[in-house]
């Protein structure tokens, strides 16, 4: 499982990829005491970012939680970080890691606010972690990257600083840079298991599947009794089309840890890719039964949603989404409700019901604006709504609205957008070019969009095919159908991509 976002100090992941929210500084609270570095700290410990706390109990709990987090036991790690923060209310890093494993948006923002308030009494390294988080919350990726680069410069022998910068670069899709820092982390500490995991995913993004497999196999060797190495290797095997072998490794993860829910999700996705819809639903039900938190239950229900979509049953998928939204609303998790409505809008878009899609996109924005996010994230939610409405207009063949919304989104992103949003602007420009029969411009813009989105790959293939570039189209279609296997967008694209491949085969 690639969950580096939990370890960057800049974000938290909710049930769906559409629900991703970056960190925010929240409401600052006055510190009641001044934390100091542990007096017994040895001189050579300065090679690593110091852990600033006045409480031995808090330190021990924090280290236990960090070890659990390294092995991606998020729920158990979260409990340790909460306990550490309770033992020392001015423990900056405990609050920050409570945020990074938070079970709700409100908890996340509150914890980062407490970390920010306590940071003045923490070490320079801890302050840089907080600075990066606050910059991320304001969508200021330049400041975020600068803080993390300074962190590495100050503590070049701390493998965690390299991991954190590698995770940031990975999020910017600078996979070569990410590989460099992940490799540094393994060289500094050959037993730092998580670095091999991240290295494997970065190599996979670079299409070097042999090196990715070697990294994941090393990950298994370093911690053979942990579930996540098996899970990560299984995901790569799924990407390579080795579905039965992938399921074996996912099952090995479950055998090691019955609460390791992403392995259930991986089995369900393999089953969906093998057109075993009924089995996939059964696996999603097992995942739900093993869930311990509201977030885990949402994730399990989402596996049921995507399994229904792979099977072509949008109505059943929508009913599960409604149940997810009702549960999230009952818990007061407005951001989660917004993410679910956005995905329901995507379902409607792909069913051709643009009016219903626009209704869901409107509700998604409404819920996000009343969630506990900060103003930067609310501004981003508004931009996201414009993007989705532009797509809806394109599907509805309303060229005037599509052009106006594309222009509005592009201008907004140019002013204050993230790298992710700039890639989205290229996606809209590419689609508009194709609508206007300029296939070469479509190809050029889509090449600058997110190459890990099956929608982008599919429409890039369509543009290449229209230009007569059959082999390029075939390659893109294969990637659209068979790569990015855990993408929430894959159920909308895969059958169309496979049909297009078959059509090209008939023409050949």
C-alpha cells in the first residue's frame, strides 16, 4: 500500500481519493508549558531531528506510535499519538502525527493547530515540519518544498527527512527526485523498511517495474512478519496483470494481520479485473466486517461501490454511495459527505445524466464549504467545482458553457493553483481541443495532464487514433485499461478501453 501521504507531515487521507484534503493550521492554542529537549540526548543524536517533550511517558508512546506508523498500522499508531499528546499537551510532533493519522477532518485541523501552537518550544527540525504543514494548508507548494529542503539540509543523516522530501517530490510527480531521496534513506538506514516501500512505488511510476519489484521484495525481506510489504508487492503484481499471484500475496497480508484492510480492497479489485463481480462483493463485505473505525467502514463500502461499477451496475453503486453519505452525515463528517457526492456526480457523468451530476457536484461544494477546512481549502473546493462543471458541460455538449468554465478554471489555477490543478487545466484544454477537432493540440495538452488518471490515458488514445497513430493509441489504451489499478476512475474507463483495443485488433 502506498500511503506516503500519512508520513509527509502535510496531509491526511479520507475514504476516497476525491476526499483528499491537505493540512491546515487550524485554531492556535496557547501552550501551557515550554517543552525542552530531553536532557539525556546524546551528542550524536543531532544527526536526527530531536524529539522535544518533557515527558518520558509521552516520548515512549510517540516512539511506539511511530514504529506502528512506519509499518502502516494507522489506527493503532493514531491511538499512541493521541495518548502521547495527552501525556504532554505541548508535544509538537505528537500533535502533528495525530493530524497525519486523524480519523476526521475536525480532529485533523485541531491537532495541527496544537502542533503549530507548541512549535515555538520545539527543535528547529520540528518547526520545519510544522512550517511545511502550514505551507501545504495554504496550497503554497513552493514554501512547503523550501521548508522540506531546508529540513534535509539541516539533518542530512536523518532518513526520515529524506523520506519526507521524497514524499513531497513524489506528490509533485518528480519521481526521479523522489527515488534519489528514498535511496538516500535506505543508504543511511538499511533497516528503514518504509523507504523500500516508497522506492518501489516511485520506480513503478517511472515504469521501471523490475526495480520496483526488487524494492518491494527487499521490503518483504526487511520486515517479513508485517502485512504491508506483502500488500505492496501484491499491488505491483496486479499492475503487471498477475491477478492470481497478486491475490496470494494480499491473502498473505491478511494472514499476518486480519485488520490490514487494504489487502481486502486489493483482492476485491483483482476479482473485479477478472470479471468476478460476485466474489468482489463478498470480499468487500469481509472488509466491512473487519473495519474498526468510521473511516475504515467508508473505505470498505467504497470497494463495494467500485465493484458494482466494474460490473456495470451504476444503480447499485449509487445506492451504496447514498448509504455512505448518510453515515458520514450522521457523524458530522461534512468533507467526507462532499467527497461522496462528487463521486456520485462522476457516476452520473459516466451514465450521461449531466443534470443529476451537476446536482451532486453542487452538493459536494456545499458540504466542503461547511466542513472544518481553512479558507485556502475552501477556495480550492470552489475551483474543483468549476472543473467538474466544465466536464459536465462537455458531456452535455454545451460548448459555450464548457469553454466559459474551462477559461474560468484555467484563470483561477494560474493565479493560485497547485501542480495537481495545473495538470487538470491541461486536461480541460486537451478535451476542448478535441471537441474543436484539433487532435494534435489535444494530444499536446493531455500529455501535460495527470498520466496516472485512466480518463487522461483513454482520451489521449482517442486523439492519437484520430491522428492515425495506432501504436501510440494502443499503448495508451493498454495503460488506461490495465495500469493504475487502484484508481477510483478505472471503473469508468476500463471496459471502453478494452473495447477500443479489440477494435484496433480487428482493424490490424
